[in-house]
């Protein structure tokens, strides 16, 4: 049977294959991007779902509106103002199956074969995979630990033909953990506002800041309706419900709704109603403070263990939030050889090279610090150190 | 901002726009394809979800495997054997967000721009919309109330270039309610087995038979691994959880898993585990018998009301199962004018023309009989009759 040409561009994620390996007993995994399961507010979620299914089952179990559960869309709009300084109405919000679905739909909405996607270097692996289904070409924007370099961006915008989407993660980026400075945010918006190209601001980690002051979202600086924002409850509540959202101008949301209708009609309504109930009855903001506290401490423990157990030539990022650390090895070293050894020594990480759509950078690695308890983090870094000597 | 070319092919479903109209008070809606909400086993579902969230929350709220919850995949494989006479392992099953997502992924897996999809005439509107995102050309196979005509199919297979997918709904089709005869099923499989083209057997209604004997699924007659089967819990349990499945050869399932990973990582794990718990603790088969009883009676009531209240020139289908009736008006009559009048008289249906990808057939209409109680069905058909004189 003949498959579509796009299947030539899609391959299994190395993270995913690794996740299977990491199911071995005694394996310490720094590979996934999973929240700490012991911090899920399980009892709150159970009670909220119970109340939805006891009191509103005829709605919660039936087909529902493609755009999402209206009261939840209103709550999301309200939270977006409090958290990201963007004023929205419910017509500017569409509920998706996690923010991954926003990545897929964004590719579907804006990309034709051969279209150019500008992205950070490195960028989120699963975004590369989502966009690849639409067969674009990726151009990496020169990026340092403060974000995309605006002069380079301007040059790219003026010289590259066929740019149709700019994809960025300004807050505590996956994979590096780096965040854009305020100056870089302003300069970025200044450059892109002179072009008519949509920007996807992927923001799963923005509420998980452990130090420093909150910086404005790109969407809050957007005067043209050019920014599409992808948000999610996966990192601040739980990923297992797969509830995220897209925020954008209402006429763009209507296009996303057309895509959502064809893709899966709507996101499960029972889980949407449960999250709405949680937002009504639970102090999510205090819960997020608790997450920040635990993850801050895990980050510190991991950075400390790195300085104790890893060779001095390892350069770690020092993220102010999010779930990930990024390690850079000396030029010429290959993290793949290290990964093979470290898996045998029962510790897993993700190859940094996977996060560069055009390859290279084999001397980099991504470590997750949110999932493992502190003692496990120390032991995992110690094991990693054993195979790095 | 420039949108992708595929957006030119996508437009809002008339059903969806109608569903908004039907939210008016006192409107009787025969338009959606909704199950009867009063028949949802709400208490069973509530208890199952409660037990999952009380006992297995660290799994139910976390990220999960792309292919689906393994014990649920095993149960689905087992039920597929009991219900559709197909022997499967869990590696041949992938869980999706309702069977709509299978339609989307099937387009994504097999179609390039300009590829030909063969479909019944008429065929399911939302499948047309799902496939349109991949910009194929639709060729309608000559179809009567016994199914696709095999001699016509063979001719099409031999003369049309670029056929990449055959999409069919052999059991109680949406929109007509018609089912393929055993002879037609055999003849269809005989023809297509001589070609290397995948067949998508969409089967949301197969378990809702109200009379006549069960007929084998196309997949059970497939000797080559050519048939992909789309199933769902939406019609036999509840649609609000958005849990469906794809059954196919293991190597094809691996391709679907790649697509699922890029599209939304996985289907909500809490709802999958809840359905697994229900299959463990609840007699779903007795529940389906109850659905059959109620829907059979609603079908009979609607057919009876049609013969009493509608003009003699209206030709209804007489489905042996499923959720829909199909009405054919005399040639030259336009159901759109009738719809405008009937909406003013507070009764809604769907234009049959929407179900023909290449247009025409304006003299047809689809009525749903599963959603409304019997007295409402009678009153709705009476109202329809009032505007048909």
C-alpha cells in the first residue's frame, strides 16, 4: 500500500523510544518531561470529576461544542489576563488535546509543502515532528541564552523566501530551560511586527518560574493580532487529561475550530468540565506555588550534583524556571556514545541533537529535573558522572 | 497572514451551524447524530471513574503511552473478536479521540494532494471534511440500498488513476441507515483484494442492529491485511469521553502511532482507564441490548409518523440498525427550501446534499431518531409534515 509522501519525513521520536527503555527497573530517567506524580492534587481532581459526573452527566457524557466547554473557555480567558497580561474573550480561546494539538493545527493552518518555519536553535522536538507532517523547511534562528538574536532575525526575515510561521518558546524553553530577556522580547516584537507572518508562542512552562521577575508574554506585546498562544494544564495540574488551549484573534480561532472539527470533533467534555470545576473550587495558584518550591529545589539539587559529579568541561544551563537543564559537552564529544554507556549504568537522558531540526550539535544533552525526587536526582547524576570520566 | 492552501477546501459543516440553531428553545432536532442522553449509564461511569482516580491516580493523571492504555487495547482486541469476528492482538489496536480521529489520521497516512478517495454515494459528511485537509479528489462509487455495486467498483478500480483509499461504512451507514448485504460484502472484498489499496471500514453503528441477522465485518473477510477498522465507544457507551480505536495490521498501527504522537501525544488516559474499568465491572452487552430496544422503537415510531404525516411522495429508507433515516423527495424538489420552512416551524434536519462530496442530490434529507423521545419524534414529524404540503 502506498503511503503519503509526508510519511517519509516522520520518524519515531528518540525520546519515545527511550521512554520505553526507561521502563526497566532501577533505571533513573531524566529523559521525559513529566511532572512529579506525587504532587498531582489527586483528591481534588477525584472530587471534582465525581461532582461533574453526579450532577451534569447528560452534558459531560454527550457530544459537545468543537471550541470547548464555554465556562472553561471563559475561565481560561480570565486566567490569561491574570497570568499573561492578555485581555481575551471566550471567542479568542479554543480548547485542544494538550498544547501538542495546537502545534499540529498550527502547521495545518499555515504551512504548505516547502513553507519555511523559523524556530529557535535548538527547539522543541515534538514541535518539529508535528510540523513535519506538513513538509515544511526549518530555518533555525541564531539563539543564545537570552533568546533569539534580533539582528539575525531581521536579516532572515528579509532574505529568506516563503517564511510562513515563526515558532518560539520564550519562557523556560524546552530543551534548554533558557528564557528570553525583556530586551530581546521587545526587539523580537519590533522586528516581526513589520512583517505579516504569524508567531506561535508556545508557553507550557510560563507559570513555573522559580526566581527572577515575571516577564511579559509576546502576546501581551502584540498590537497586530499576529501572535497565537499555546497553553496547557499539563504542567500546572496534570497531563493525563490532555487539556490545553489556543488563544488568538477570534477570526483565527474560527479557522482552528474548522480544523478541530475535522480532526476529532471536540476534546473530551467530561475532563474539560472537571478542570472547570477544579478552577471553581480549588486554589490552583497555591498549588502552583508548591510546584515552584519543589521544582526549584530539584533544579538546585541537580545543578549542585552536576558540579560535584560531572567533569568540569560540562557546561550546564541555569534555568530560572521550567522542567529542563541543558548540558553542553566540549566540541567533538558525542553524547550518543555517552548515552549508550549511561543507559547501561541505569540513567537516561535525551540527546540534544534531536532538538535541532537540521541536525548537528551532537555534544549536547537534555536533563529533566521535575520528575525524580531529590535523592534520585543525586544518584542519577552520580551514575552519569561514572560514565563521563 | 497567508493560510495553507488546504484551508480553501475546508468550510464549516452545515450540521454544526445547524446544531447552533437547534439550541433555540422548543426546537425539535433530528439533525445531530447524538445518542439518547437519558440512557447513558451515568452512575456506572461515575463509580468507575471514581475508582480509577482513587486507586490509580498517579497513572491516570500522568503522560501515557501513545498507542493507548494497554489493558484497554487488550479488551478492545478481545471485543473485536466477539463482535466483529476478527482475531487481533493489542499491537493491532491504537486508541484514538473518537473514530473521527481515525478518519483524520487515515487521510494523513495515505493521501497526497490529488489522490483519489473512493467513497459511497452518499457518504459520511465528517469523513469528507477530515479527508479534505489532505486535498484529495473524491470519486463516488455507485451505491444502492444493498451497498456498493461491485461491477461498478471493479470498473472504477481499473480506470481511475491515483486511487489511494477506499472509505466505506457497511453497517447502518451514516447518512442513509442502509447496510450492505452479505453478497455485496463478499463481492466487494473479492474485487478489492485484487488491488493493493487500503480500505477504511468505519463501523460506529455495527453493534446497534434492531432486526435481521448479524453480517460479517469486511475486516473479518480480509485475507491480505488491507482493511483498517475504525471503532468507537461513542454510540454504545458515551461520546463525551472521545474514545475510539483503530484496528489494523501491526505495521500499519505503528504508522498511525507516529501520527498520533505528532498530533496530540496520546488520548486522555483517565478516560481510557475509566472505560477499561467499566468493561471489567459492567455488563456492557446488556446495556447495548437496552439501547437496541429503545432505538428500534424510536425508528418504528418515526417510520410510522412519516407514513401518517408526510406526503406520499416522500421515500424513507428502512434501516435495520444505527441512528439515521434517509428521506428522498421527488426529483427537482429542493430540501433547502424545506429546511428553511421547517426551522421556522421548530424542527431541524440535515440536508442530504451535504453527504455527496461532489454535490447534487438536493432532494434528500437525513433524520436522526436516536436522540428524541418517542412523543417528540411524533410531534417533530408532524411539524415537518405541516411545511411539506
